[in-house]
C-alpha cells in the first residue's frame, strides 16, 4: 500500500490513463503486407506435379477404359483441400475376361437344355419362370463383378496413396499411406498375358500403420512406381524446407 495517495471524491470522473505508443518495427509491417511467395501459392504444387509427370513421360489422359487415368477431376472421401489426385488406377479390363466368359456360358445353358429337350415334360409356365429366375441371378452376379472392378481403386495423390477395396455394396475398405512414409516400392509382372497387355502388381512397403499397400493388376506398373518415387522425393524436399 502506498505511503501517500489521493482519495477521489464521490462522483468525480476517473482521470484518463495516459497511453504510450509502442514502437512498431518496419520489418513486422513488411511481413504483414508481404504477398504470398511462390511456394505458398495454390498453383505451386500443381506446377510441381506437372513437372513430375513431364519427367515421367506422362500427360493428362484416360486410357485402357478408365483403368489408367492421369490427373482425373474426380474427388474421393476425406480428400484434403490442397490435395490433388495424380493417378487413378483400376485393374486392367482383361482381368474381367474370366467372369465374363462364365456369364456368357451360363446364359447359353438354358437354351442348350431346351434344344436337348430336357424340359419336354415340364409345363411351359414353370420353364419360363425358371429361366427368368436363372437370368436374374446371372445378371446380379455380373453386376456385382462389374462394381467390384469399377470401384476398387488405387489413387496416387500429391500427398499420399489411397487403396480403396470394394468388397460388396455394404462394405468397402480404405487404406492410406503418406508418400513420405514409403520405404520400398516394387512391382511384379510375369506370364504371357501380363506381358502382352502390360499390366502387373505394385507392392509398396510403408512405415505407417499399414505395412504394405498394393495395387493389383494395374496397367504399366513401371510408370506407376516411377511417378510414386518422384512424388515422394518432392514431398520429402517439402518437409525438409518446413512447408
């Protein structure tokens, strides 16, 4: 408590508190007014991606019936705001040949049985209902196989790898791995069919929760590994610069 003080009378207004202007450094003003640098601009990493694709001999395109799509415009669940899809991959369409042949054979079976005369002693209405049920089952099987191929995706973005496994209409599994967690990307090809149509498996070992992430039977696996390796190097340089 001070030794000497002056009591204020009741109703007397409080004296104004003097304010002292604080010095403002010119450097601070310059930082506030400084425009965004090229590294922070929204188009900076788009240019980096363009350069990576150009060095890998790629350009925006959609080939092999959508199984190999460079720079697609689609988006996926939990995609970040500054994240861009560089590669969208599906299994090569030739991998569907097995179940397509099976469906065609199963569609022909009722006609073959009718020609043989196995339904000769059965009322035509029961034969008709049986054929309709058979064709509905075959259609459902073919539709599910197509959905499995179309929605099982492997995405390469400028930040991470995304593996989407479509199990059925009610279940799908999504696995993520950051590009800076990649340890060893490898590919596996072999056999006459794979060599003829140029597709194979890509296996990527990571240091994340998922030890291995896979892209099975994708077109041009050597190009996929090349692009992934280049993007991983660019992201590592970005992390070293603290961006």
